[in-house]
C-alpha cells in the first residue's frame, strides 16, 4: 500500500461537503488496491461519482488522515451515520481551523446551551488569519465562516437556529474511537460526556 505524505492546507478553504457516500467508495477501492491514485482515479470516472478534481483531492486528503489513524476500514464498512461523524473528524484532522471551530465554538455552545453566533465564528476566523500561509488574507471572513457553518450543518452538528445538539454516536463507533483515537471524540460536541 502506498502511504504518501498527507498534505496540509495552504489556507483554510473548507470544502462545503463531507462527501460521505463518496468516502465509502474511495475507501473500498483503496482497501482493495492499496493505492490512492487508483482510488482517486475511480472517483473521477463519471459513473462512479459526479465529483470534480478539487472535490476528489479534498476527499482523498481527508481519507488519508483517517487511514493514518486506523479508521479507513471502518469508513468502508460503517453505516452512513457513522461515516458522517468520521468524515467530520477527518475534516478536523486535516484543517486546524475546522478543529478549533469544533472544539471551541461548537463544544462551548453545546455545553452552555447557547446558539453559535456569526460574530463568534468571524472572530475565530479573523484571529487565525496570521496562522496560515499566504493566500488566506484574500478570503472574505464571511466566506470562510459560511463554509464552516455549512460543513457543521452537513455533519448534523449545528441546527439552522445555531443550536448545537448532543452528538449521538453509535456504540460501534464509540468503541472504535475509544480503542483507536479517543481524542477524535473531542471534535463531536457532547460525545465525551
């Protein structure tokens, strides 16, 4: 199996979808063939998915992060609900801004029962501007904020009214994460309680 270096983002351009169904396909192909190039080429075949190259690249990098922590086989076999949580974890592992958004803003809002507000997210994005490579300053705060909020909503971690529900994870996923990567539970609001 080829294990290339996992790239880190140049700027926190957050992909607006977790690509949960495509993750299962790519994981299956990678586990069968042991080659990320084959898995990404498969996703670019029109009958396999409607993803473009940018989508496939974002998904592949997320899956590499999961593979490096022993989660890839679980992604391939897991029900959609568990895959959704694992792909959220992958987004957090890949992008420090997503991870900080999860562990500070989402978890705080969950623990206090207060809704997430746009100014809170904007403040996080603006505070992190100097932490990323050149290019981040070209992105509007609202663009990055909206992508963070959309991604959290896609993961089922944020309601449209800004409320963060308790993350309900399956016993199988809880057991898997506890055995392989207990820190990953901190990205899921309320999952550690």
